[in-house]
């Protein structure tokens, strides 16, 4: 199954997690980043411009795709795809003024 970019931007990073699962990070306007993990057959490279709906690769054989929207590359905030709820990524907890370690 083709995995498509949620919006236009540039591929900021392509890496792998500790289990070797590929991770693609796309930087968008407004300091937003989308993160996709669990891809095979990558169709993009670091620095490539992508448009909304462009294929980034295919979902791996497990059929499990991790997707998140973040504000900034190192941000402890996670924005749910519906755009209405915010949360803190693992290792951070809600605190006054944002997420704290």
C-alpha cells in the first residue's frame, strides 16, 4: 500500500530506529513536521521536495504504519492528525507552559 505525504514540504531526514525500521521526516511550513515509520521501498531521498499526496514509499509487510505530526524537529509536542488535540511525546509530561522532562 502506498504511503503518501500528508502535505507539501521537504524530506528533512531519513533514518532507522533501533529495530532497523525506516523513518521518514517531512518538514512543512509553519514549523510542522510529519513523521512516518514502517515504510519499505522508499520513493524519496533526504532533501527532496514532496507535494501533498506524493508517495513516500509503501507500508511494510507488517501493515503497521506509525504517523505523527510535530511542531519542530526536537519538539516534545505531538499534534494529533485531526489538528484539535495536542499531547506530549514519550519521556515528557504535561506541565505549565508545555511539555516538561
